[in-house]
C-alpha cells in the first residue's frame, strides 16, 4: 500500500546514504517494524510488571541467589543429558 510520509531533508539524506535512494521504502519499512516490535515489548512489560512477587521466588532475591539458581538448573540439565536413555 502506498502512503505519504514527510521526513526532514537531513534524515532522508542519511537514509539514502545507508540504503540507497532506490531502497528507501524497504529501509523505512524495516525501521518501522523494529520500532513497532520495541513498542509491543514495552507494552507487554508494562502489562506484566509486578506479576511475579519476590516472596514467591526466594531464589531470585539477590543477584547471587539468581546465579546459584541458574547454576543448579544447568547442573540438573547436564545430569539429565549425561544419563543413558532407555
């Protein structure tokens, strides 16, 4: 679909320098898609902020606790992989 978008001249020159004048639309499309993904992620984070309570996850209380928790998970995973399968 075609649309009309106004851009400052300096921005258009920079787009042309990076993408080339024949690839403006593709460059702008990719930039808009990236910005939309970023906005969607920010909305999801805002919606879910506070859904995990620290008291429900004591292993996440401090960075050191988180590191120990991750190490334990990795060890458990490695143990499962090293066991012969039946």
